[in-house]
C-alpha cells in the first residue's frame, strides 16, 4: 500500500500529496534490490532544409551510401533519412532501396530446428530453400544474432586469419609471381589462410589456370592416383559382397534341388572345387547348332569364379578353355 492512504476509508489524506519521495515510482524503486535508472533518449539535431536538399541532390546523382557526405550526420542517419525520403516519394525513383522483411516466429522456430537438430549451415539452408525468401546472408546473420550454428565452426571462423592492407598487397604480388602455378591448398597452408580466401583473391586478380596447367600439378596427379585406388578398392569390395550373396543363394538353391527326385547331374568347378549342378543358374551354357543336332556345353568353372577371373586381370591368364 502506498504511504498516505488510509486503509479504512480508502480515501487520500493530507500526507498523500505526491512528492519525489512518495510517488508510486519511488515506492516501486525502493522495493527493488537496485534502483532502475531513468532512460534518457538522446536525440540528434533535426535535419535542416539545406541538409535535406544536399542529400536529395547526392541521391539523384546515384551515389552509393559511402559516397554521400552530409556535414554533421553519420552514415546511419543518412541511411535512415534516405529511406524516409524514398517512402515519402521525394526521390523520383533515384533510390529504390531494399524491402526489409521481418522474421516471423515460425521462421525462427524452423531455423532453430534446422541448425540445432540437423546441424544445417546457412549455405545449405539457402541452397535447399528450406526458408523461402531468405538468402544465405540473411540466414547467417540471424544465426549469429541468436547464437545458432556449430560452435566448432564459429570458433574456427573467429580464429581465422584476416589479412590487412599491407598483407593483402603482398599476397597479391605472391599470386601474380611465384605462387601463380601453386595449388590453392598449398598457398593457403603457406600463408595460413583458408583455401577459399586464396581462390577469391585469384578471382579478383584475374588469374585463371588453364586445364593443362591444372592437370600438370603434382597435387592433381596425387589426387588422381588416390581416387583411382579408392575406386578400385570400393569396386572390389562391392564385387566381393555380391559373390558372397550369390554363393549363399546358390547354397539354398542347391539344398532345394537335392530334395527333388529329378535332380540335375552334379558338376564340379575346376577353380573353387565346389560341387554344383549342371544348370544355367550355376554355369555358363553354350548352345551350338549343327547339322546333326544341337550341342550343349557347360563351362568348366562356375559363374562366380568366371566373373572373378574376368574382372581380375592377374587371374585372367589362369582361365582355361571354358567349354568341354
């Protein structure tokens, strides 16, 4: 209860006159652990007609924001006044501006889910158009404001090296000189920057390696050999898996055929030594038509061994005559 008010009659008394000490705001502040400071709105000087006229003339000359100079006004003040003049229709189409689309709560909720649960980056969200109407920069800025994203990636971005004006000029001379034919990853490792930084600087300078120059680098050749070895290893692993699956299927089929009364004749593979049945499912069959009839011959090795020999050049010479 505020001081100066009788609790019986609920009517103001003489002591209820509001002073600086018994106002509701003072009572409220006295109940807090620390008083609330008054917020003072600091407002700059108003725009004069001369300043507005100068701003309109510079805008109609199609000057960018950094090139507009109004004495006594900051760049933020100039940008805000330019937007107000554009909305008032005083620029005659000299400045169109950019329509700012505020973020909605559903968009923020979806952005939080995409970055938190799925770990998507701003570039991936913009590329897949998971937030329609939002660019990569817009998503990245909003992620930074709300502390979203991978902490490791953000820490690496904070620790990234940024070249100053002198270092950029030295780096430019390096790319134009001895580092022209150097791969981007090696130049990045040499200067302690990211590979994308080297690529961006080369694009600005206008350095474009030809296809022949790119293929003659040692790093490209090492990558080609590594990729070829990985492809061969993955292909062999895939074929080995296929052979194991085919062998299990054959064993089940062999068990079913052994229980039939009209079981076909058995035939032993001369490569693996497995005993299968003389059927198209197990052996390659060759049919030759002659004048005296039709001759049917079966391969000496099963289909699994035949496929292995055909795909392995080192064992291809051991493949004997395929038909009896």
